[in-house]
């Protein structure tokens, strides 16, 4: 009997808490004139007039103030929203039942802004800012600034930069949203010598300015690109972003260390960037690898796993060593030397997924572009203008927009790409005779469809040491082939008009209605150009032999000699289809049409470079007597 009584109480409680009725047609209306009544009273009135099927928890309405509503022949859905939404409630219809619930509110993240500087008040680009204990983090931009969104009101930030002491600080994200964080040098992480390329100088004796980077630190930043990683270690080393090339794997970056010169600079197009290695750029620093000068392209393709250390020299001390070549700074690279012992084989694989990032491009859409042209006066009638042509031009563009044409040209030639790098290194030998053999392959696709850069390399190094004599010899062979995208240059797509469409009735059009070429003629559809027989590739083979000799005459005197010889074979071929808008024009035929022919450009060449030098060093440390 007691169990039945408890069951009866439970059923009564449920009936008091939940109420349900049947859902009528959505076309039914209600007329309500209620003042200072409870929400449940309003819901009951709606139920009586419509028969709506409703489910809610009466406990939700505790503490809710009385409400008023005056509605005449209003749809019942509108009436519910008018009474529920201002009180923090809404409803959903599930399986024919109207369920009343509390509004779902999502807490917005707190935004923290700040600047990371060094002890000289200079900004530190590439510094890491992480919320302690989480994976939430960011890095500073070129001005040392960062922005970080956090969910908690109070967080602990860890700010670090290679070669500097990590700083940990508590931040109240609701109040302190603008920070200035100062990092100081961590002297314990820096070596006691400076590698100048020709010799190792004790830091206490070196009077110049230098930045030292270990191979391990370099690989923590990037496993694929040495040059990209370098700018994270020294604020003076800058890479210039050229957005017109997109993510072209065959366009080498423009960089500088000691500022930029405006004297003798000429515009650098993509061919000069990839084929001439930026030799005509007066801002390019000098690269020294294992005591021998190398091109930027060799550094660009260098496997980061082969680097022992890097040193950036950037003032008069570098000029004293390298002369005029150091005017723009010197980057000294030391590769891993073979170690004695049993044969050791190491393999390294690095995979990189690249996705296009178009956040730097803030282009107008079709309607905005047409309005900009109108405000700029492109459709104003002046003396000598044909009003009919101007009105017709505007009308055609406006008609395209009315049809819904709004082409985002930037995304059309792009793709996601997967790049992969493989390297094998074999080393061993005795204390007197050490050897190392390396082989690598680097396949880079780039985000432009059809573009690629493939590089194969093999090398052999020998290190012979006997008493006071050391002889090192390194032989390497490299084959590189670069293929440009058949979709053309990314800069072509940045100049296309958004009210142009590449397709008509699902078929590629040959020429665009509004986009123009440099000759002010109708531009070909770049997607149509990709279907033509255009191609552009270049390849080179390079064989290098570097020989160096160190003869330690005494504890203070050392003779060093170097000899380097490089043979390079290069060839390229570029063909432009006669149907392409980029082909040459010989003139006009008798029919009045342009007489176009295909263009074929080929280059073949080889060159032999050699360099020899000898040095005599005297090194001695004099202790100060007290």
C-alpha cells in the first residue's frame, strides 16, 4: 500500500511539471490581451485557442517576472516568440510537439593583444606565445605583435624565443588585454665561439655583431625550409613577401639582412628569381657553406638535417673577413661532419601539407567593383566620348551582376598539395679516416595546379687526419627540374574582373568579356589557357668538388688552403600556344585579324667556376697579469 501511495505521488508530480497538448496547423492565429500574468498563463491561453501540443518544465519559470501581451489575430508562433524571447526562452518543434527551453548562450572568447620586445625595445618577430597547459598559442608578427583568443578569464602565458629566457606571466583576460613583454638573452644557450666561415673565433675576441643558430634549434622551427626558419632567429633577417607569385615552388624569396638599397635595383620577375638566383639583387647576403661560397638556390634546397650550425654576420667585422661581399651581411653554414666508428645509417622523412591562404587578398566582389568604377568616373561622359558606348558598357556589367555572376578568380588555379622530402646518410670510419655518403630527394608541388619542383642529390665526403695535417674533400651531384603551372602566373588571376565568368552554359569560354591584356585586347580565359599546349620548365645538373687542407704548424700557426670547382649544365624550354593571348603578334592578316604564331624559347648552357685561396693564421690568447 505504501509503494502505491509513493507511485501516486510521483505521477501527480510529473503531471504538475509537464503539460502536453496536440499541435494544430501553423495557420492558426490567436488574440491575446493579458497584463501582468505568468508565462504559464499565456501558454495556457495559446493552448485553448489553438490546441497546440506543448512540453515544458514549470521549474524554468520560477523567478520570471509577470508578462503582458496584446496581440490580435497573430500567428501563434509569433505570439510565442514575443512572450518567450524577452524572458530568455525560445521553443523548437520536435515530432509535432512544441518544446519550450532556455535560450542557448555561448560565452565569447576573451582577446589578448600584446607586443614582445627585447632589452633594446626592439620587436621580436616569431616569438612563441602559448597558454600554459594547452595547445592554444600563436606567434608574433614582423612587428612583434600578437593576438590570442582564450576562453578562460584568467590564464598563464608562456612567451619564448630561441636564445632568450622563457617568461611566464599571469594575465586577467577580462581586464589586461594589452601587454608589453620583454625577453632577455639566455647567455647559457650560446656557444663560446663565433664561426666566421674561415675560422672559429672566441666570442670574447670577436668584436662584431653575430647571431648563432644550432642545427637542432633550426629544425625545431622548420624541417623543410632553411631560409624561412632563419627569420625566426634574427629580427634583422627579413624575407619579402611577394603575393603576386602565390605559393610558387620555383620562385625564390627576396631577402635582406642589413637593410635594403635603392641604388641599382631592377624589378625582379619570376624567371630572374629562379634562374639567376637573384644575383642582380644588390640586397642579397652572401652565403658561405663549409668555407665555400654557394648560391641562394643551393641554400634554398639544402636539407635541414645536414646542418650543424649557422651564423649570421652583419657588420664591419664581416667586411674585414669577406670584403665587399659582406656589404649585405654573411650567412655562414656548417654542415654535419662524418663521425668515426661503426657504420651508421640514418633515414629522415618530412611530409608537408600546403593549403592556399588568401587572407592577404581583400578584393572587391562584382557589385562592389562596378560601384568603385562608377565612383571613379569611368562611366562619366566627357567631350569626345560616345554616350551610347559608355551606357552600353555599364549595362553589360550590371546585367552580369543581375545574373548572379561573382567570380572569385583567386581560388580557381589553386589546390592543396603534399610535399615530401627523403634523405639517407651513411657515415663511419676511423679516427684518421672518416667518410660520409648522403642521398636525398625533395618533391615540392606547390598550390598552383600543375607546378612542381623536384630535386635529387647525392654526395660523398672524406676527412683524413694524420698528426698535424687534415684534408677534407666533398663531392656532390645535384639534379633539379622545375615545372611552371599551365594555369599561368597567379598574378594573372588577381587582375581578372569579378563580373567576368569563365563558363557559359557549362562550357569554357575562350575570351573574357571585360578583362583586358596589356595590349588592351580581350584577355583569354586563364582556365581556357590551361587546356592549351603551353608549357614551361627548366632543369640543371651541378657537380661540385670542394677540397680543403689544414696544416697545424705549431700551437699558434696554421696554414689553410681551399680549392673549389663547380660544373653546371642548365637548359630550359618554354612554349606558348598560338591560340594563347600571350603569344607574339606579327601583324594583321588580309582579313584584318591578328596574325599570331606560337612562341618557343630554349636555352642551353654550361659554365665552369673555380675558386682557390690560402690563409696563414696566428692564434694565441694572452692572459692578463695582475
